[in-house]
C-alpha cells in the first residue's frame, strides 16, 4: 500500500547462506548473491476492497450448505453404524461327537 502511486518499482534483494558442519567437508562457493527484481504496475487496474456485508453473507451461505449436506447424508443413512451379518453356519473349532457314539 505504500507504493500505490508508483508505476515502476525495482527491488534489490541480497541473500546469503551459511552452513555449519561438524565434519567440515561442506564447502559452498558464492554463498552470497544479489538479484534485482523489476515490477511494472498497470495504472488501469484498481485495487478495491470487498464490502463488509459480503463476508458474513459468505459465512452464512457456507454454513447453510454444510447443514444441507450433513442433513442429506443423515437422511441417506451415512452416519449409521454398519452391523455385521450373522453367519449362516455356526463356527466351531472342534467336531462335536454325539453322546451315543462315545
């Protein structure tokens, strides 16, 4: 916001990297670099803010949409616990010998 009335802006960026290693075998050549960045702003593009009533309206519409989604999933049975189907044949680990055959 400080540069709203400026059409051209040139930034000079300097960066440096330093690595400390206990082994001492890390060597970085050219650890500092300088770059220039040019920005050309279009004066025809206006920077406008969003009206205050749009944000609460968007929040309310989002909550309404979320409520409708949860209600629809609840009506379709999405949140019901899945029940296991009882087995048709009982499972025994041993063969049962009738009393008469013993």
